[in-house]
């Protein structure tokens, strides 16, 4: 069994110390194998914010870390840095790899850098990224859970959020599903949800789940969603299911509590 914790949009610079401590305690309890840090790690891509985020990740003591940059992790007001070294702070904190990957006996996790220095908020999947990820998915063991990580969501549950969907999403969904993707993780809009993309498109012959995370520790919470993280549990087996848990921060107890737990199918759809 491989345990993955997805932490998104912590926006260090706006973090709440009590929520940070509670999340560290949760990770110590869960003992995850992999941390997926799906963007907007900082609020304004400042050095002190990246330093705080890096220190937080070290405190979690999770063996494998996959971090990708969000739109907030590119300088906004420093135009010179934005144009010529947009990822300098990210690289210093999390290394040179912008699209890290992970693979073990249970899963394959691939990440895609959807941020662009010429876009302030919107994300984009290029044709090169789409094809490269499709090739890697198609080469992976079909019994393993195959996961793609973005910052901006591939789909949203509300029409009012459609403006936040990553550019190139339609082609990516079709291509990655055909290549064997099971899950697309994202964040960005601070709203946790699970969407069955295979129910929306008759073209998809296999299950494909869009799983979004809320904001982990930031004070920038939505009115309809507090601080939260996702926990995923993978075990390659003929049963072909994986576990998803939504853990939300409970202000009354100062702890993260499991709010929802699901067992979802992956692989080809049954007819």
C-alpha cells in the first residue's frame, strides 16, 4: 500500500501556524510515502515565503516529495524576475526539476508545469507536454494507478469556475485517458472535489477521476470550504480500486479530521 498526501495552495506568507502544526501532526500519524505539493506554495514568490515552505516540508519528513509551481510561485510585481528568472525562488527551495515524477510497485505519478510567465492566473498544457505525458502513461504497468498532477484544474464542478480550467484540457483528457491515466490531481481554486470525467464523456473507455484539493494551511479560505488536504491510498491489484480521503481542519479541536472517504474504481469501464 502506498499512501500519498496531496497538499495544495498553502500560500506561505498567509499560513496559519495552528493549521500548519495540525497538518504536521496529521502527516506524522498517517506516515505517507509521497507528498504531492500541487502549486501556489507561496503567496508572492518571496524568498522568505519559499524558505518557510521548504522548512515546513522538511518538518513533514515524507520520503518522496513532488513539488510543482503554481501561478503564485512566479513573481508578480518584480517584472525583471518574472521575465528572466521566474522560477528562481522555486528552484532554490525545491530543486531544479519542474516536473518531477515518482514510481513504485503501486503507482506512477507524473507532474505537468501548467504555469506560464506570460499568464498571471491561467494555466496551459502544451501539445508537447500532452504527448510526452501520454507516452509515459502508455509505457507504465496497467495494474498500477497512473496519476497526473497539475496546478490548475482539468475540470470543475461549477460553471462559475469554468474560467479557471487549464487551457488545453479537452485534448489532454482524451489523450491521457487513451494512454491509461486514472487520476488527474490539481488545486488552484481552493475547492476540494472529485469528478468522474468518464461520466461526462462517452469517448472515454476507462475510468478517469479529476481530484482537486483545497487550500492546506492558508488564511485565504473560501466561504464554502475551509483548510483541507487529500489522502490517496494505492495498491496495485486485480481489485482495481483506490482510496481517497478528504481531511479538513476542525477549528474546534485544532486537528485535521477525515470528512469523507471513498473507494473508487480505475482501469477500463465495465459494460
